[in-house]
């Protein structure tokens, strides 16, 4: 039985959220801990650039060997794709916010910049994984539509992917803006 595009969209969002939400929690926590110590921050900001530059989908064979199950491997890769920019942006925001008298607006802005970049990377990683290994989701239906020469289904899937990506980005942007307005700008330096 063929699943509807709406059900496949929900399955793609499920894959995204199951990998992305833990990356948000862990990434913000580690980013904060790194950002509060100048020495640790200076070391980690360079070390963390390495995993950030790895194309997440390239890890698919390794995660499939390690986890043996495509679903678990997919979640791990989505998590991996999201966490590094969240850690780095949170650490940078924490560091800069502390330098400017505990300016939480700076911290919030950096965190949400990282969250927006991370959701974008995680979303497209999830779609690519569905194309390569899973039997469901928007990536899967686009790839099947290609194999069956169903051009309209390809376009429909691409429009869904773009729309969801835009909605996720705008939700994070709006949330970041609201939180930024609610927090303290810190102590102004008199000079």
C-alpha cells in the first residue's frame, strides 16, 4: 500500500525531530559549558571545526555497520549533522555575552543562529538518508518517483521539502526574536 505525501512528510519530520531535538539539548549544554571557560573555548573552537566540516551523509556506511539498523543509523547521522553548529554557536554566544556584561541577547542570538543552521543541515541530511536507505519519507518518495518517471511527484516532494525547511527556519527565527526581546542586555559599560 502506497503512503500519502502527507504521511511521508510526517515520517520525514519524525526522523528530523528524533535526531535534532537531542542535538539541541546536548549542543546547548556543551556549548554553554565550553563558552564559560576562556581556555576550553579557545581549544574547542578549533577542534570542533573538524566534525563540523564532515559531510554527514558520508558517515552512512560507518553508522550502518555500527548500528546494523537503518533507522538507528539515520537518527545518529541527523544528530551528528546538527550538534556541531549548535555547540559552536552556543559557545561563541556564551563567550561574547560574558565579555559584554552578561548580555543574554547576544547569547540567544548566537544560539538561534546555530539552531537555524543546524535544522537546515539536519533536514537535508534526513531527506538524503531517506533516498539512500529508508523505505519511507519525502526523500524516499522523490527517489521512487524518479525511478518510475513520475515528474509531478518529484516536484510535489521538492516543494514539500522547501516549504517545511522555510517553515522550520521561520519558526526558529521568530522564537529567537521573541526570546531575545525578553532577556537582559546585560550591564552597560560606562566609559
